[in-house]
């Protein structure tokens, strides 16, 4: 293994815990690093978060560069971006991954523009492969895959001429690996040499808004599309979800119309879910919706249009009106339990 090279992950910590997307990215980085025969490293910053960083080792991270400084306790764009630039400049990873979160979306473009390297936002898949440009063949290049042009094509984006290749990935898109508690990470402390003038904001108070639903952790999701968005049909969707012990999801137009909160949105620009059971009610199944739920173990689709695209990925398809079908499902379920 070439330990001078690495796949690096930016670790997001909210002062209480490491963001799940960072652990998912460490898991993904481990797969990429195996293909490249390099190690997984991470860059983290904050104040007194060292003990939380230990868990990075359980997911395959070999070394974390950690900047511990009271001034880094709360996220601030410029100092965080400058520190990442410094660490990347010093330790020269081949690939750097960020969560496509508020924090990641803020600093990744700053780092990319400072280091003059490519950055692909919202990747849905990452691979190592070859890329031919004219007569030149680039081997072991990061293939950054994501929907483009409104989801009409799946684009593979490469930036082989600039190092590192950088990408952001939304939470839930990459699978969290199984934690191996026998594996440890080496924590290398670095000092933050930034002057106080770089810290231009002062955080006075933090108010966290709790999510209205935990879609990502749910094992049963009953989702409403535009075909189940009126008061009666949505009421049935909610009743079916509560009967089955599940939660309510929705397509983007349903969320955009305001009848469900944003936390309920499944899809490319919503949450990526992998429940045991996903019931799509009045959802056409456009690519942007499927991107967020096609990995569900069992998909049941109810749609009045027999040609709706959702049926192409459904394990069980029911052609009919949600207002007729859902009450029958609830009745059948109640008779069984
Ligand atoms: C960049 C981008 C990102 C996007 N991100 C997302 C995303 O994250 N999530 C997402 O969901 N969408 C997303 N979209 C929107 C996506 O393209 C679709 O427009 C959307 O998924 C359609 O939602 P829908 O299936 O609820 O509505 P529609 O496409 O209008 O489908 C409604 C369906 O309901 C059926 N129906 C109607 N009445 C009934 C009834 N009584 N009983 C049974 N069936 C009935 C119809 O036959 C139809 O198939 C995105 C689009 C873009 C361009």
C-alpha cells in the first residue's frame, strides 16, 4: 500500500457528534482506497472532539489530521476552508470527499477554487477507472457519477489533470459500512495557525431544529405522490403508514405544494432511503424519485396508470385508485394481525 497517497474525507462534527454522512464517506473511501491500493485519511477540526474521532477507525480510516482549537468549535466558512486547503496541500491526497451538506457545500467549492482542482457536486456513485483524453490514457481516475440535465442523463465526470479529484455526496447515498471495533485510527494533531482576523463571525447561540420525520432510519415508508396529495388520499396514506408502524414520505411536488414538510421528501434532492418496505401511492416514478428509493428491499406501487414508470422497479404493482386500494390494504392487514 502506498501510504504517501490517500483518499481523504472531510469530517463534519456539529459539536455533539460526527455527522453520519462522514462515516458513510469513510466507508465509501475504503472501497476506493482498496482499488487504488492507498489508505483512507480524514481531516477534522473542532474543539475537544478527539474521543469522537476514534470511531473513524472502525469504518476503515487509518489516519485523521485533527485541528483542535477553541476558535474552531463552531463551523465558520473561511477558517474551515483554509485549514482543509492547508492539510490537502501538505498531505496531498488523490481524492477528497465532502458531505453534500450545508457545511460541505460551503467549503468544498472554496477549497476547489483555491487549489484549482475539479469538484463534482451531489455524486450518486463513485468509481475508480480509466479515462482516455486524446492520446493520453489516465489510469486510476475518480469517475464521479451523477444525474445531469434535470436527471435526463447520468453523467460521468472526470478531472484527471488536477489533483486532488474532489466530490460531494449527499447523506444516505453511500452505504454505511459495518463497524469493526478492532480497527483503530491514528490521530495526528495539527495546530491551527490562522490569525484571529480569519475568524470573522462569532456564534452566539445555536438552535437546532429537530427533523419532523426520520426517513433514513425507517424500515417502512408509505409515500404520497401527486396522485395521493389531496386531503382524503393523503389522510389514507398517513393512516396506512401508522397502521403498518411506518412513516410518511412524499415526492417532491407534494412537498413543494406544502402539504408535507421538506424532511418527508424522497429522491435525488430529498432523502435516500433503503427501507424493508416502500409503498409508493400515486407516484409516477420519475428518475429523480427512483434515485432515492430504488434500493428499498420491497417496493409496492399503487397507480391508476398501468404504464407508470414506477411499475418498472416495483416488486408488487397495483393498478387502481389510491382511494379504493389503500382502505382495502388497511382492512386486509388488520384482519391478519
Ligand atoms: C433536478 C431535479 C430534482 C428532482 N428531485 C426530486 C426528488 O428528490 N424527489 C422527487 O420525488 N422528485 C424530484 N424531482 C421531480 C421529478 O422529476 C418528478 O416531477 C416527480 O417525482 C413527480 O412526482 P409525482 O410522481 O408525485 O407526480 P406525477 O409525476 O404528477 O405523478 C402522479 C402519478 O399519480 C398517478 N395518479 C393520479 N391520480 C391517482 C389516483 N387517484 N390513484 C392512483 N394513482 C394516481 C398518476 O397516474 C401519476 O403516475 C426532481 C426534478 C428535478 C428536475
